[in-house]
C-alpha cells in the first residue's frame, strides 16, 4: 500500500515535470507562471507546491530529469564497453535516441540554465561536465589508437554533442523518417566525420 | 552631409541591434524591457522609439540582421560557385565563420522565433527556408553525382546546419583555438561525414 502510494507519487511528479517542460518550452520559461502549470495539470497551485518549491526549483528538477536519462541510458551502460569505437557508437546512438525520440522540451530546456540560482547552476554544469569529459576521453583514446582524423578534440566533442542535441530541435517522429533511421544516419555521419576507418554501422 | 547623416543613422541602428541582442541573450528576451535596452545604450526610451517600434519589432530586426549576414556573406557568393563540392565547402566555412566569429547573441536569438507575431514569424521562416533549400539542393546535386554517402538528405541538411549553428553556443574566440582553425575542423568533420571522397580541405 505504501509502496503503491510512493509509486503513484513518483508518477505524479513525472507527469508534472513533463507537462511543465512542455509549457515552459511553448510559452517560454520566463513568460510562464506556476499558475499556468497548475492549470494545465488541473490541480491547484497549493497542490503543485506539494511537489515543487517554486518555478526555479521546477526548472532545476526538469533539467535533472534530462540528465538522469542521459546518465542511465547512455553514460552508465557505455562505461561498461571496453572498446573505444564501440563505446563511441553506443554513446552517439543512444544519446540520439533520447534527443530524437524522448521529450524534446526537456532537451531544449537545458538552454535555460541562466534562470537557475548559483548552486543549482553549478550542480547542472558539474553533471554536464562529467558527461562531456566521458565523451572527450573516448575521443582521446581513439586518437591514441590512431583511429581519429586530425581534429581538435574539444571542437570534435562539442560538435558531436551539437549534432545529437540538435535532433530535438528539428526532428518530429510524425514525419516519414523513423527515430531509428534518423539516429543511425546521424551516428554514421558523425563516425565518418571523426574516424579514419569506421567499422560498418 | 545628408549622406553622413544617413550613415550615422545606420551605424546607430546597428549599435542598437547588437547591444539589444546581447541584453536579450544575457537576461533572456522575455525578462528584458525596452528600458533595459535604452539604459544600456545610455539613451531615453523615447530616443529608442526613433529606431524601433517596440520590443517585438527590435527582436524581428535583430533576426533579420542575422539572416542578412548569412545572405550576403554565405548564400549570394556561394550561389556563384558552379561545382557542388566547392559550393558546399564554401557554405560551411563561411557560415561557420559567422557563427563562431560573429555575434553569438544574434545567432542564438534566432531560437526566440515564437516571440514574434504571425506575419514576422512567416517572414523569418521564409528567409530560413530559402537558405535551407539552397543547402539541401547542393546535397541533392552531390547525391546525383554519386559523391554523397547514403543518408537521408533532410537529416543531413539539418545536422550540418546544427553543427555550424552550435558553434555560437560553445566557441569563445578568447580560447586557445582560433576562429579559423575551429571553422576548418568543423568543415572537415562535416565534409568527411557526408562525402565519399572529400577533396583535400
């Protein structure tokens, strides 16, 4: 019973995050009030305060939600892969799946980092840095193995992440292109752009 | 004399656009008032109204400024290039130079399109479509020549533009990497990702 209650609370929190992300994205974070979020959820503002401390806290929670997905679905499983090329491929494909197939609003809201307070911002930046360094380290490893084209590694890491994150801005799964096909295309384009002799993708 | 007056007015308008872009970018468009812009320029709000009709009009002007640069420095000269591969290379390099070396705030503010009114939005989208179709047509031409890797052309066009526009978000010319080197790196990565046998870059 308590377990069900907890699960229900987690589901409710997630519903709040996803709905809020969508409204922040559509109306713009600065132009959205907690009232707008409460109205969309058909709850009272007091009811909403049970889950969030305020608008800034809600944005912080949404950003952490996005980073949780990247951690659990990309970073942690990728860290188990010994071969650097296979690890890079897994990372690109699975991060692309999140950006193209997941919640676009959550991905794009990560731009609103300046709306956070100092402590929240530092936490988000720290989490991002961990992921960035993980991708960068994989490219450094490939460079040492002589597999990487001559390129500045930092530029390569940012550009690669840009190719992936950009998916959330243009790709709509309702079109003729499937999530799977677009992720494979972006992955192939990235690997060919970076690696001297990429294995078949 | 009249000529000088006009030139002065154009310079002043440009100063207003660039300053406003920077404030919109730093504070967020929704959170910025015309008073903030007037204060930063050390002019009165009435003085500012001599140049702009309002905040929305100012955003619209800034977006057009960014699109003017792309048109004059990338699109028009690129259209003169007959060879598709040379045209693609020119397009990437010169657009990258604008995104990396130009005004980052202007590039990133293009995300604020939802803040425009219907008519303004349609105009901006139409201008963007013209450029998008130009890049896409170049890729179609390369595909017909058998020079392109197998890839969905629309996905390739969006991803390519994403790699370029992302530069405005991460690249700072104060770092150890020069604008020229980073643009060449991004251009090489893109051409290798797209073309079967890219010519030396």
